[in-house]
C-alpha cells in the first residue's frame, strides 16, 4: 500500500514549480533531442531555453504543427515529503495529459471544460467529478472535488447494498458519467535519461490541432429580429403595400439584363438562401404562402408569385438563355399576418439551410479561447487494489495561434527560376492538365476583353479536349509577379506592406 501521497509538478531544473512545464521545439528530431538534453546535466540549459515564454501581454502563445513548431509538457513525479524523493518509475501504471478549455461561469469564475466524447458526439463540457471522501486522502488534493479518471471504465463503481438500487446506479453511470475525456499519453524517461535530472520525469506532446469537431456547432446565428432590422429579407417579404417592380411588362431572356440588379438579388435570395425548392417543412410552407399570392401582368393577367419566381429564377439565377419571363406590373399587397408568416417561414428555411451547410466548430476553433494542460499518473498499489489516480495542477493558461499567424520556426525558401539569364532553358513542363472540350471551346472562343467585360460566350470548337502540359516553376514565377502587383496596389487601402512583404538582399551568382 502506498504510504505517502504523490505530487506532480515542474522538474527541479525549472525551479520545481507546482505545475507542468510547457516546452517549444522547432528542431527536426525534437523528442530524441529532448531525451539527450535531459540525460546530460551539461545540456540542461538547452532544455530551459525551450520553455514557452510569455508574450509582452503576459500570455502564453502555443503554435500549431503547421507552423512547424511543436510543444511538449514536462512533469516530475515525486513523493510528497519534505525531501521530495522521486517516485519509483516502476510504480507508474500509466500516465497522460488532457487539454482543458477555460470558460467563465455564471458566477464570473473561470472553470475548466474537458473535451468529452461518447459513441455519437464530441463536445466541450465540464469534466466528470466525484467526491469520494475515502479516496481523497490518497489522491491529489483539490477544492472539495477530485477529478475522475478520464477513462470511464476505470472509475469506481458504487454499490448501495441493494440490487435494485445498484441497477439504477449502473444506469446513471452509463447515461451520465460514461463520457470519455480525450487523453494524450505521457512517456517516462528511461532510468539512464532520468539520472541526469535525478527525477522521475514524464513528457507528452501537447496537441494544438485536431480534426475533431463539436457535434453541435456553437457558431452564433442572428435572430429573426436582428436579420429583419439589418434589412436581410427582400422587399417582397417586408412591404405590405403593393409596389411596382422595374421594367414592368418587359420580357426578360438575358441573365445580365440592365436595371434588374436589385430584382435579381431578391429572386436569388428567395430561391437559394430560403431554399424555395427544398423538401423541408419550412420550404414547403414557403411554397404554399407564395402560391397563395399573385402578381399582376400585362392586360390584367395574373400568375402566382411562386410561378413567377420559378420562371424568373431560370433566367436571372440559373442563367438559362433559352427561357424567358415577363416582369410584373404590380407586386401584391400583403397583410401583416401574411408578412409575419413569410418572415417566419424564410427564417426557418434559412436556419435549416445553415444547419445543413455548416460543419461543427473544430475542437480548437475558438480563436479567443484559453486552455490549460493537466497531467495525471496512475500509481500502482502494493495491496492489489486499483491504481491511485494523481492529478497535477493546471499549467499556465495559453492561447493557440491561428493558422495564418507567423511562427518562430525558420522560414522555407522557394527558389524561383531566372527568366532573363538563360534560366528558362532547363525548365520543362512538369505537370499536365486534362482540359474538357467545353472549357477549351470557352477559352478559345473568347478574348481576354470578352471575359473581363462579361461578354464571353460558350464558344465553339472541334468538340474534343486537350492535354496541356505546364511548367510549375514558370507558373509560380507568374503568380509571384501578379501577387507583387496586387499587394502593392491594395496597399493603398490596407497599408499592409510592412506585414506581408519583407525583401532582404542576398548574394547571387
């Protein structure tokens, strides 16, 4: 039986802090290098130099693997006695680390949220907690509550002494506390490597990027009233009085017809954003509402709004020049009740559209979030009982850099060919594109001016495609030239040149 408590904290070579130490590495074989540095006391200064340092704002910033920067958590396991002897590594059953997100509670206090997974969902939520007083003395002390094991299968099973109550407790355990917290393993250093630090050291990779997404997206969406106040809904849904559209009575067969920009945007919103042709309840209800309204055409003829919108969409939205539609003379007046019904249906259809199009927010998708690392070990007991679970204090809070931010890693150098001093002679096409005949006809049948002025046509040709080989270095050179021109032009608006372009002279042959 373990006769003393175990403590997890920073290694002595970092001053023996009571929390895990976060390291920043950009070397190619950073794990092997860390092991070698820890094993050699003369190289401990190199390890200390890789500690994540606070920024000018006082916050820690960790980078993603795409920045070619990796982060490690380093922790020492000791016996909680005055001399702090090291824990025998053979007593470590298993160890790991978890990343918790900090969230402010209703009382204003910051609390930890764990990344929890079940069979059908993943999400941030409060870590499972339990308060067995008998085990608290043998586990890492906390403010009245002790963190449960991240693995629900390792958590203790309660017994009330009666089978029917035990069955109820078992059901509660399956439905309530079976959520599994995402864990990254911690690895102990070998005795030879740990001898250099004279401590039982464990390290693990801090994963700052993940392909996991929340099962239910937390991305905020505007309310119906907010969208209405912002003028999101088209005039056909908000104007109660009858109104006259542009170009009344005119037959339209040109998708680019002049003077119909606002009308085209209205039709597109109804058809695309509100999913008019969808099969959902909101879309079907919207179709019914529009079918009950009529627009007035030439000579007093009338058609339903639904029929008119569908005809107009063929030309103005889908660009079908073989179709045409007639612009109405009057758009119908609607009652306040109908107006509200239209807005409600459009709002529900928009929400359904958003729900089907959006993906759940990624695990680290909140750019303003702060996180901490907690480490734990399961220590074997001599009495044959399950291992004791020991948690560390949380690390210092940190943020995760967005993908577009710069990093401290060395910059990649891409050498461009020299187009003026014979450098092009050795360049050959390195990739081939299979171009379909329709696109070949389009490119061959239109000039650059036709495309830029919007007068391009489908074109005509022999009816077969082409295999076009290109030189990627030349394409890169052209892209670099165009990028330089565009960045300098837009600098007059954004004044971003000092941040996006730094040219340093180098010697060339």
